[in-house]
């Protein structure tokens, strides 16, 4: 007997799938179609692929009827007439789509949801839209002339049909069917507008996904509260039927960066840092899955998830409240046993159906409940004694929090030993298994392992191929540069083992099996990454964060006395942001050649294709990134990343602020992270939309010009201009700052001294290049340390 909650989710997910086929068959409908409405196409789709639905234990005829009958205002007879059809009808309306069967316009493109956002008056329409193309990295960039021809719709429909036919051969159960369909629809319906009449900025996929979540929660509520689902019960809208649950992990940064200095003898810092970041991401996923499993809801009811926080839509029932309390107690006990470096928080806000029409207020109330929960950490565990049993003889040499497994110098705790092992395996893995039999991470209720073998898979790369095992695409593994990436970056024919000896790095990796020929898949150490820099052998550390995201979600859709913040639109914006930071950023690192034309690299393309894969994505997701690698590659990458974000959003409201710092490879991780965070904070304090580089917040619009000037100065140094000129220019800039900051007249002496500098015979030819410095308001003078130090570091040692 199929689970009725999952069946309700499936009917909600399918209800408007006919819109894709309606446009694909616009001028030549199938002869067996009774009419040309999208509801008729929905029923036709289910019948067309009845084998896949029958394999899951469903009755295709009944499912086709219930999914299609969700419109009251229609002359074609598709009014709801069963409990499930009524459930889908109400869920469809709550999701924010109250359109009817008026003729759609098949050539209307999906406009970017970013265009709806403004924090200062009505946004300006850009006339941009998305091409109709499968969901892949480097596809979600709008253009002025998008491809929305019927042939493109037909290709998307054909792709969905192919996926369904292959799924029918997999013999998938209902849970696997629901997961597969979700992945297929994200692949083909992310670029399809749900409504071509008035709201073409909401993707069909987002509307289908949210309707499915509401259908499941609504069915579960009435099944438990009323004992059965009836049209009369569904019609009652005064009671609080829903729970919006917020989950959050506190202490993320401290947990990730709590790795002792590389000089403790523990080694493997690079691998363990990435494993720590992965642990945080997996803990967030596992906590959400645990709550949903306890309530009996599908993963679809995690309506948003990013940056260590998730949003669940649950029924407001005793079962759901008990599940939340049980999950809260289990996860707080787990966190306490792990040293309390991660602090799980769960909070819920109950709301009636009308809350979907005022969703920002529901979000605000839920965030208030979360703030209250954060004020009482470990509330269920306040009676728990010391969690480690007998007192440990010594703390772990890596994290300094949990007890070491042995009483000897350099000994690690079990968690840090696991981090080291997981870090080695990361470059080879593509799947994460939840509810695994063999667990790398023993999270409460949801054991997790790298590799296949669990009841639910998270695929790290965009791959929606059908599977009998439920799955979703969650790019959590990031990019960890390997020896193979280094070999591609070095001159052709370089012997890597000999290069390590030359750099004094042989034996830095603490693996006794390393030998004389490092394995191509071995992750690079911090020392190797620094040595691969051009110029000074330093690491570059980059922290970037999207500006004013709190304001965007709370009031970005409210303008001209109208609030356009429907749940579907908010979910769409969240998904698109997550897509950029979790997919586009790592893909730009891993496959820079795919972005060469979009970013207009020209002659620099070859250099970037060799250098960008050396960048190590410690974290990329939500709305921020933390990267490190060879400093010159990271700094140039920052410029490309910001430009890519502008091309992706096409809205000046969406900006980035970040901090870039140079550090020695043996800098303790906490200090490294703190320095980058301080630089990022300085950029935001200076007005946002900036990168703080070499201690100076610079507008992104100006940084490109400074990069060109740095390149020109570096070229002069390589041609023989004395490098001492750089230090003299820095001295003169510091002299000028005495006037600029404190109105000290002594600072005005910089101009005659600059004149005197160019009287030197070996520098006279440089006067035209440095002429802008005589204007103390010029960009070149105001940010002189940026381009001068950039050129100096780049050419040191050459």
C-alpha cells in the first residue's frame, strides 16, 4: 500500500507538468488528447509513463485524475472531486499560483527572479530571459534574446520522456520515484516559466516542488487531526495547519577552523580542513533528514537549505512536535558528546494557510523563534554529566577539544582521525550515502558515508540519471586540488618528486605510503599550494559574502505598495543563489575553460585554465565562499568570480564583499581564517561591493584597473626597472596619508619628492606611467599600495 503522504507529494509535484508538454506540442497536440489545456497534458503524461508509476505500486489512472483535477475556474471539467485532488488544489493556491486556463504564451521566457528584487524603489525591467536548456553548470545566465522556440520546449519534453522510460526499467518504489522525478524536473523545468501571463519569473520547477511539499504537509495534517482528508476539512483555513521549522548549526566557523598549527606534528592540515567543512554540510543535511524521517515526510519538505541552515514545512500535529523534541534531544546529546563545537538549533512557528499570502511575516516569526532557541543551547542536556566518561589524559593534538585516543604526543581524537582519512578520499568520491550501513559520520538517526551503499544518495555532481535508489543532486564535496592539478600547472615534463625536493617540501605530507612518486589523486598540502604561486610562495585566502541578503529576503520583493514575496518566489531566489555559490563557483575552479568565452578571457584563458584548478574550496554554498590557494591565482579568480556573479544576477542590488589576505603556508588555521574575516569585515564597513586586498577596501569596479596597472608595473620590473622604486613609492604614499588622514602639512611634501624621484636617470622614462600620482585624488594614488604590492609580490624571486 503506497504511503498516502508520499502519494500526495507526488500528485502535487505532477499537477502542472502538463505546462511543459502544452508548449512543446503547441501546434501539433497528440491525437489522443481530449483538449489542449495543461491539465489534460498532465493526465496524458501520467498515462504515457504509467509503467513507472505502476512499478511504484500506484494506480496510474487514479493518479492522472487526481494530479490533473486542480482547477475550479475551468470550462473543461478539471475541478477537484477527490480528497487528493482537493489537497492539490489548495496546495497549488497556497504556493502562490492562482492562474486559470487562460491561453498561455509559449514564447514567453522565464525572467530572472533577481529582477523582482529591489531595496530602493521599483526594479527596472531588463528584458532578459533564460534559454530553454537542461540544468547544467554555466547554463543559468540570462540573455536579451533567449531561445524559447517550440523546438527547445520539445527537446526538454523529449529529455523528460527519456528519463521516465529509463526509470520504468529501474523498478523504483514510491520514494525513489518521487526523488527521481524531482531531479528530472529540476533538469528540464528550471528554465520554464510556471505562469506566462503575469508572473514569468517563477520557474515551473520551483512551483511544482513547493506545491508537492504543501500537499504532503496538508494531507498529513488532516489525516492525523481529522482522521481522514475531506474537502470540508481542507476548506477550514482559520486553524494553524502548518509548521515552518528552522534548523541551524551554531559555531560553524569555530568548528571548521579549530585546527592547531601545522607544527604540532599532526600534519594533513589541508585534508582535514576540507573534511571539517564537509562535516558541517553533512550535519546540516542529516539533521533535516532526521526530522523529516521522524515525521514521515519526503525530502521535498525541506523547502530551502543553504549555508548551515534549512527550512522544513511540516504539519502542525502532535506527531510533528514530538518528532522535533526527539530530534532536538538526540542532536544536542550528539553535539555534546562531540565536544560541543557545533550547536544544533531547531525552532518552529505554526501558521494558518493565510500565512502563505504573507510569507515574509511567517519567516520573520520563525526567525524570532530561532533566536529564542539560540538563547538556550543544549536545553535538553543541561542535566548531562561530563560527556567523555573518565577524564582524558590529554586533549587531541589537532582540535584541542575532544580527548585523544592515546596518551602520547601528537595523538588525535577519533573525529580528527576520521577527518584525515575522509580528506584523502574526497577527490575520488562523487556520492554521499545517507542512512548508510557503514558510517563515516554517525549522526543521530542518519548515519552518513562517502560512497554508495545507503538508502538515499546525495550526488556531488549534476547527474540526474535515473536510479532505483532515491537521490538528489547536492554539490557538497567542493574542489580539493591534487598532485594531478599541480602537474598540469607546472611546465610540461616537470618531475613532481624532484620539484618537491627542490622546493624543500619532500616529506611534508605525513603519509608513510607516499613514497617517491606522489599519487596523482593525493590532495596538495598548504606548502605545495604556496610554492605553486608565481612570485612569493604565499597562500592567498579569500572570503566572500553576498551583501544584504537578510534585507533582500525580508523586504526585497516589497515595492510600490505591493509585496511580491510568494513562497514560490522566495524558494526560487534561494535555489538560484545556492546554485551560484555551490555549483558555479566550484565549477569555475574545476572547469575554467567552460567560462572563457562568457568572461572574455582572451589570451589569459590558457593561464587561468592551468591555475584555477589549484584553488581549494574550503567552503562554497549558501551565499558565501572561503577559498585558498596560490595567492596570484586566488586574487585573479576573485575578479572573475565577482564578474560572474554580476552576469548571473543582472541586478545591481546583488553585490559581493570580501577580504583577500596573503599568509605563510604554516600560519595556524584559526589565524588564517581570522585575518580573512577581518578583511571581509573591513570591505563591508567601507560600504560593501568591495574587496579588501593588501589591507585596502577597493570597489570591484576599480579593482580591474588596478590589476592592469599592477601587471604593467610587474612587466617594467621584469624589464629591469629597479624594484627599489616600489618601496620609494610606498614611502611617498605613506607621507601623503599624513595629510589625507590628519591634515598634517608635512604630508604635502610627497609631490616635490615625487618630482625629485623622476630626476633619476634610470627612472625618468617611467614618469608618463606614474604621472597620475601627482593627482592625490586619482585612483592610482588613493590605492597605490594595492597595485604596487601586487606587482612586487608577483615578481619577487624572478
